[in-house]
């Protein structure tokens, strides 16, 4: 007999008929000999309706009262589903987040789970009841017993957290699509269903706007080794398994606020090649990395910062043994990339740096925590380590530094994040667990698993930031203090000396709703800190490919860039991690970019998916 946690979203319980259909599915699962906890969302668009009511009362509703209001939506669903189960003869009991024992931070509208008191829950399960739980909500640990909500996607988070606390055999997420698809079926009807995907890949896709799972839910599954499957509420298809590395024995206390960083990594076998002043037009990146791919040069990090005038800089890192080959390719192609309007002045220049190292912090706990990257930058600044390149993903932040500063950087980061030497956390490769197999070892995964589009970002660029230790720490520390999360971070490779001070531009993306406030705050401090102009662009889109199989495959980036070039889509920024490549393009070209990339990697299936209304 298995202990299963099932979660049903708002669409799945959007009407009495759908609630009754869910009850039938739950009843059938229990009749097969399983124990069940069911987590549900509010019916259909209930939450949207409640938000609208609040906004009719106040343009800026009190967050405590909003939690009190929004938590009522799930309470309707749990009562109705419990009644439906009881009508089928299945003992059931409905429970709010507080009654279940979900204890959270005292942070209204975006609380994180501290722990779950499972005694009452376990007693009802042992009595043969289906426990129907209100997702998205909990209660603060303070004596006031305040109702709190977990923020967008909170029911996913509730379900996986309960599965972790109960040590359930697995957690099923029921939704309006048959599983996890290669892209949004609303944009590409032929999106293909995946059988399985790793937690790290899913973290990237979820954070890039794939709405089928919330990143916090995936984070908990990854940290606690919860086998997770996403299935359709309307069919009996097997769905998609999200595979977790073997659990590391984490404490269930401070469940969502345990230390964000699992381990510190470094690689001293690195060199950097930069092309300065290449034309800012479609096809340049495709041409460069197409030639790099043909020469079988495997690239690690790739960055392209904001343009300056009509030119841009592209930099990439390679392992030291293939540096000469990479340098030869860049040098050979540079003349062909020169700006024809003024070839002498704007000729592309190749810059090579040998003695560099890549230092990284990694861990699924850094999602949505703007202070983690800021702490890394501050730690390096205090150690006197200057940052040359930055690359970010949902589970890792990497910095390129001088090789002779690597040991100092690693030691400082291990102390700052309380990591013992040699300590490892859950990784994206290795042994993966599902309930149907004791060990599942991925074999030659395809280079790209999915394509995602994020239309909810804005880009900020700060011109002429002094190039010295502490500047990134100061900048991102300020953003963290204002609770502004940053996604892509890119430093320009071009350095200008102004009044004896070397300066670089730095660009980063934030949520569009944070764009104006971030610009206003940074503009206020720019003058006193000696920074240049702060520029905001909200008309951008970020299109990304994700796949653990792209490691060691030189042609992946080239194929992505070529797909964009064929559609005459200009790439404004590039950032990469080991399993992700992201490009910023113009907002109006975002959907076309996603469709072109999805087609280029032949991710389409033979079946068309229609998402139910």
C-alpha cells in the first residue's frame, strides 16, 4: 500500500461536475489499496474574483487582510470535495492549512514553510480517511496564529511539502495538460510530452515561465528526494516524472528556509575569449558559434552584454587545452564580422585571458532569494576578489575571477555559506529515484528538453560602473534590501578608463513589475556611488533552451542562434549555465523566437494538445 499526495489545480475543481470527477479518481485510488492526502486550489477563477473585489474596495489592500480573504477560496473547495467523497461512501475530512499544521514565516502573501506538524494528519490517515487539504495557506509560528498564504503556485508548494513531511511514496500533480511538454502548447500546439525530466531541468523551465509546476515545489522535491509526477486531470495517461537525486537527509525543520547553498565548486582549467565591437545585428552570434561548432570547440559560459552604439561584445570560456583552437577560430572570423560602415574604427578585436578560474555556488534553496547572489558578491569583495564575468541560473551562480585568487575565493565562500570542504548537495546528474524503479540512470538525454518564453521581464543597465571589487556586491545588495530578485546578470567585456578609473557596463533582468522601482532606487544612489546612467527597457522577451544533455555538445548554442538569425531576430543579450542558454530579444519577437527554436531542435510531436478552458 502506498501513501500518495495528490494535488488538483483550480481548473480541475472548477465546477461541481469537475469536483465530482476528482472525487471518483480519488475513490478509485483508495480502492486500489492506497492512503491518500488530497491538496486542492480554489475553484476556477475564484482567486481572481476575490482579488478584483479587494481592488474595488482599496487600490492598495492590506496584505494581512488579503491573506484572510484569499484563503477562503480553498476552504470552499475542500468542503465540497469532502462532501463528494462522503457521498461515494469514502470517509473524508477537510482541513485548512492551519488545521493540518503547516507553519510558515510571519510574512503575508509570500510566506515560506518552516515545518509541518503531521500528528493530526497521520491520525486521520491511519483511521482510513482521505484528508482534503486547503493548498496555498498556512499559519504563522508566532503566538498570534496569523493566516498566511504562500504566494503564486502555493498549492503545488503545499502538496510537495506535505509529501516530504509525511515521507510519502510519491506526489501527483494533476493539471489541465497531460504532463510536462517541450513548450507551452498555447504557443506551439505540437509541443511534445516528456516521459521524465530532472529536477534541475524542471527548476529552470518552471522559473522561466513554464506554469505547469511552481519552482518552489520543485525545489522542495529536489531537496527532499520527493518523487513527483505531473498528470492530466482528464485522462489516465502516465504523465511526466520529475526525477530527484537521492535525498541527503535534510532536516524537515525550516523546510523552505534551510541554507540556500549546498556546495561551492571551482574550475581552474578555464580561459576566456572575447570578441569586442562586433556588429549589433541578427546573425552575428550564429556565424561565430557556427564556426566554433564546426571546429568542435566545446564552450562553457557565453555572455553578450547590452550593446554600445551599433556594436556589442561577446565572450565565452573554454577549457585550457582547447584555447588555441578557440582563439584561432575567433581570430579568423573577426575580420568578417567588422562593421562595414566604418571598418577601420569598428573592427572586431579578439581578447584572450589565460589565468582565470570559475567559482560557483550551487543549491536549489536560492530560488527567489535576492540576497544569495548579493552575499556571494559581497564575500568575494571582502576577500579582495574582482569579478570578471557572472553567469546565473536557478540553482547556480558562477563568477569568473583571476586564477591566483581562486583558493581565496573558494575559502571565503565556504565560510560565508557554512559549507565544509568536499561537502556535496543534490546534483543534476547521477542516480535518480522514482517509485516504479529503485534506480533510474538517465542515458544520453537529448541536448534540449524544453524551450521557454518569459514575457514578464525588464532589463536594467548601469553604464560605466567602476571595475573594482565590491561594486557588484553594492549593486545587488541594494536590490536585495528592496526584495528585488534578479535573473540574468551580465558584465560587459569592454573596459573604459575615465578619469583614471577603469569602468564597465553591467546589465541584469528583473521582473517587469519591479523595473520602474528598481530604476528609481538605483538612479538615486548612482551619483553618490560614482555610477553612470541607469537605463530601463521593459519591451524585452527572454527565450531559453534547457537540457542536461547540452553539456559537451558544441553545436547547441550555434543551432539556437542560427534559428533566430533565420527569422531576422536580433539577440540583445546572451547568458548561459551548464543546462540553459537564454537570449534576450525584442518583446514583439518573443513568440516567433520560441516557435523558431522549438522547430530547430525538432521538439514537436505528432499530437496536438488543446488546453481546456
